C-alpha cells in the first residue's frame, strides 16, 4: 500500500491550494462570518471547475473519486469553510441521483451541478430525529401523479438555495425505516406549500429549516424505489463520511499554521514564544496528529468504492471520528498559543474555533461513529 499522493493528486492539491489562496482567501473573512449561502463562492468554485468533481463524466463532470474529494475538501476548508460546505453539499445532494436515480433525473440535474448553475442539499434530519434516522416523521402520501409532503426538516446545509435538494419522508409510516422514500425537490422559494428558514448556529453555517405543508412533489421526483429511501440516505452518508475527516484536517492545518506563525513572531520574556519548549511541544503534537489524521483519511479514501461504500464503513467512521476530534484539540491548542489574540471575534482562529465543533455532530455524531466502528470490529472487517 502506498502512503504517498500520486503525481495527479499532488497536482490537484497544488491547484486547489493556489485557487483557495488567490480567490477564496480575500473573501473568506466575510463569507465565513455570514451565515447564508455565498453565491460568489459558488461562482468561483464553478469557474475553477471544482463543481465537476462531484459529477460523473457522462454528465459533464470528471467523476467522483473519494481521494479527490478528500484532497479538495482539505484544501478548501484550510482557507474558506463555506467553500468546502458548498462543494460537498452538491455531492450530498447529487449522490442519491448518481447512485439510485434514473436517467431522466441524471440528465436534468447533474450537468447543471457540474457547471455550478445549481447547488445541492441533503435534508434528512428533523427536530425529533437526528441519529435515529428511522424515526423521521415527515410523510409523503400518494395523490394522483404526485406525493403530498408534510413535515419539518432541520439543519439542511445550503437547503434554502438548492435546486437539487434530496429529501427523505415516510411513504409508509407503519414500516419505520423501511417506509422511507427519497425525493429530489427544488427547495428555492417562493413555492406553494414550502417554507425555508435560515437557522442561527454557533458557526456561520447556512443551515436551513425546510417546512412542507401539503407540498406537491411529482412522482417522477422519487429517487430510487419507494420505501428504499433509507438505503439511499445511508449510502450517501457512507460515501461522504471520510471526507468530513478531510475537511477537519484542513481546519486543523489552518489552525496549526496560524499558531506556528504567531509563535515565531510573538515576543515574551525577551524572546519569541516559539523558543519555549512548552510551545514547541504543543506544535509538535499538533503537526503529528494532523498528519496521522491525514493518513487515516487518505487510506480510507483510497479504499472507498462509491458503488459499495458500505465495505469501508468502519474505516470511514475511524477517519471521521479521529480527524474531527483531533481538529477540535488542535484548534483549541492554537487558541492557547495565540493567547488573548485568539479570542478576538472574527479573527481566523475564532472562525476555525466556531467551525470545528459541528463536524463532531453532523453526518453521525462521535458516539454513532464509535458504534459503527465497534460493529465493524465484531464482524472482523477492520482491526488489523
Ligand atoms: C452544522 C450542522 C450541519 C448539518 N447539516 C445537515 C444536513 O445538511 N442535512 C441533514 O439532514 N442534517 C444535517 N445536520 C444534522 C446532523 O446530522 C444531526 O444533528 C446529527 O445527526 C445528530 O442528530 P441530533 O442533533 O438530533 O442529535 P441526537 O441524535 O438527538 O443525539 C443527541 C446525543 O445523543 C447521542 N446519541 C444518540 N444515539 C445514541 C446511541 N445509540 N448511543 C450513544 N449516544 C447516542 C448523540 O451522539 C448525541 O451526543 C447538521 C447539523 C449541524 C450541527
């Protein structure tokens, strides 16, 4: 097994780094402190051709390769959290169609995503059910050539601006998780029966409530088979989980770089604080943990087959759990190294400090990842 990037991967990493530093860095202080969707970020991602990395070649993309997702997410989140969110939400909104949708749906949505004309979202969570997915209460009742949706979704990242929003609702509530069906909807309002509301979260994140009140969805918008939506929802998460780890490696890397720079400049007791061993040891631990997480993510990404992401589910949980928890510790240490300067509202470390908390919760909390890892261990899928 190789532990090095290929030449192509290095090229991609350098390309995204250059793009992020030249185009995203100037706008990051504003977009990463503004909760709503940044259409300027969407435009820049499209212009750079990055939207094509979440779409198969047959529909105008370059194909979805988990190692590329990891590389792109690390480099985007290192500079601009919102760019990373926007990039991956189009993957999460589109994967249900890519993996389970019909040809008509693929032709309708995917070429537009590749060009950055539309963005994606994924709406599963509700106020009363996050980890316990089978307990969602949204319903979809057949009515002629349509379904009537009722329900209240929470935290749908980029939800309010997504013309390709994957939504999950129960078509047979008596069947629990087996009664869930996946739909693709246009969540842009105004539309009869649809309301969206931006949520107020600790980090400036475009999380939306989506409220359906007798909202009519044509039957042709069912993604996959009716009643098989749980598999659609879980497979999408299984593909993307490892890349959450990559995004937090990027956040941790950014925090480390801020701390390193500060430590070399800041004078205390007649020398730079980087000369104190107490600070050097912190920096050494931060760098080591970031690299360990990056390797775990890279290995999992290399092994992930998007047609069968369930085969690497335990590894993906390890990559996500380790990286997200590592990043929280690294960002916290970076604040410590910056002292009071790390707590000034709106500064880079402040933005990272706010952003790093949510990934331990979304796409499966740390506790749920531990459950998945334990199950994989019991089945002998990982552990050696
Ligand atoms: C910034 C952000 C963005 C998000 N984006 C999206 C999105 O785009 N689309 C979407 O659908 N959702 C999204 N979510 C929702 C997210 O996926 C859920 O918040 C997450 O799954 C946890 O669900 P919950 O908040 O309902 O917590 P709960 O599931 O109620 O969990 C509460 C606590 O109980 C623990 N717990 C639950 N079950 C167990 C168990 N069996 N064993 C041990 N502990 C357990 C959890 O780990 C947690 O600590 C987002 C959330 C955030 C914060």
